[in-house]
C-alpha cells in the first residue's frame, strides 16, 4: 500500500492542529532506506502565538497519532510521527511569521527593482524586525552602534530568514523594534529562556502503552508497532 502524500496528511491533521490553537506550518514525509518495509518518518511542524510547553506538544502528538491511525492511510507501513515547532532560523513567508519574529534579526533579500531602505545597503542586508502594520513592516538598521528604524512594504521583500544570534541586541536597537513578540525568547538567550525552541513530540504507530522521557529542551514519546518481546521505550535523541 503506497504511503499517503504530504498533502493528504496535511488534510488529515489540519483541523485538529487548528482546534488545539496551533497553525500547521508544514508536513514532511521521508523513508529511512529503500527496503520495502522501511519505516516512514512523518514530521508535522506547528506553531502558535503563545509559547508551547513540552506537555502541550506531547499531547498534540498523541492526538495526531490517533487521528492518523483512525484514517488508516498508512495501512501496515510502520511510521514515526514527529510533532515539532519551527527552528529559529526559519524563513518568513506570511504575516504571522513576521509578527512572531518581532525583535529578531533577519537576513533580507529585496525583489528585483525594489529600493533599498538604506542608501548604503544593497538588495541583501540584515535588519531587526519591528512592528508589522497591514502590508508594511518596520525594520531596525544599524545594529547596536547606530540603530535607526525604517518602514518597508512586504511586497518589496523577496526572501527573509531569521538569523541565529549568540549575543543579545543593544537596548536601543530592541526598543526601536518594539521589543520581542510575546511568548518568544529574547534574541541571544533562546536556550535559557525558551525550553520549547526544539520541542519534538514523537510517536510511532502504537501496539502498546506509551512511556515518555523529557529532556531539558525537547521531548520524544516513542511506541513500537513491530512484533517484539522488548518493552516500549521513551527515547531522547
């Protein structure tokens, strides 16, 4: 039996994800190896305005697993379901991404023919995301030394990717950006502030009860659906 497509899985899980207060950011299906019985890996990426704790992600993972089992699209094919939040270095493609990235540094590429907001900049530059208003977004240029705010139409931006930061921004720089989006970690302090930055709730098609093991920054819940006498284990990657 062929595996369902990513579009089909998206259709199966979208309603439940939305009812639990999340946005479905994507579904990725891959197979480990070329063997006919190779296990499939199904990654469901979700996000929300509010901060998501480990228990919430793990609970959503269990509910999505039950929904996929009930649909039966995988048949006898073993699969591993991973529910995860987006990585820090995510591309910004829709309004909610920009809103949630407020206070973050981004690498921006302008569309062809668009005017740069800074005469000294080319069509590629780094800026800190400010407040999103209708079809424009405020950007803070100049870094810590000479921060200043400009406004640019979203339509002028061809690509924007959040940058990983190892040091906190300057106070004035962050002030001009309007602060960090509620529920989001302060730039440069992700590990200390946001334990859900790499949250993963992982569930295989179950034959047995699940045990879970929590780490400081992510959680996996695993179940074994193959014929085996060994007990089911919680796995921390």
